[in-house]
């Protein structure tokens, strides 16, 4: 048989979860409302957003910079 204090703890945890779930609609509404403000960031400037291929290329270049020799397609052998 379970200890009564364990059942009480479970009941408190369940109530906390319910309270959190009840807060979700208000939080989502507040977040969505921020997008309607005048100071909301919106990318409408003349600077183009990079393409998917450009981003992939940048990531590959960063990998070669951060991990030299690891992300290369050929192996170089040193002579002793």
C-alpha cells in the first residue's frame, strides 16, 4: 500500500501540471499579440535572405575552420 504522503505529492504535481496547461493559451495569445506591434521584427529590408544552399555551404566552411583536417574529402600523407 502506498504511503499517503506519496499520494499527496502526486496530487500536488498533477495540480501543478493542470495549472501550467491552463496558462498556455494566455501565453500563446500574448506571444502572438507581440507580432502585431509596430516594433515587431519583420524582414522587409533590401537585404536578401540567404538560400538553403548558401547556408549549407557556410556550415561546411565553418566545419572546416573549426575542425581542420576532419571535414576534407582527400587524405594527405606525410612523408617521414
